[in-house]
C-alpha cells in the first residue's frame, strides 16, 4: 500500500474530534471512514508518481467542484465514479486548501449520516 504518511497525518489531525474515524487500507492507499462511511483517502498515483487526496463530495456539487483546477474525477477502472474526486498536490499543499477539501468531505459525510 503506497501513500504519503505525512499527508495521512495531516488528514488525521483535521478529523480528530469531528467524526468517528476508522482507517482502512484499501484502493492502494489509506481510506478514512467517518461515521462508518468512506470520506477521504490518501494514495500515490502510480502513473504520475504523485500524491493524491481522495474526497467523497457526493453528486450534488460534484460538477462544480470538478471545475477546480486541483480536482479530477476519481477513476480506477476507466469509468469515473461520480461523487468522488481526486485532488492533486496543488489542492492540498497549503493548509487552507487541505482544510477546504476536508470540510467538503465532512459536509457530505454528515448528509449521509442523517439518512
């Protein structure tokens, strides 16, 4: 399993006290399950040898968030999975940028938890 432990720790710090978090190694990286639902993940894109942040944002604002220069569809099989985004390093190198994506993921996670 290949992922950046420093990035994983940065995500952990932001999730502390905000949700019931379980970490699972899956999809070639580390996934953060919040309140029993997939929320965020960290992995290394083998094609580009570059860190990626996986963010579950849902379908409601997916198209809008996809327009950001630091996001791209999450695609493992040749077919993008709507509601999930990969974020490039430009989108999480700065602390405020990582904060933004964690907030987006937690907001959608809260909607799932209400159901």
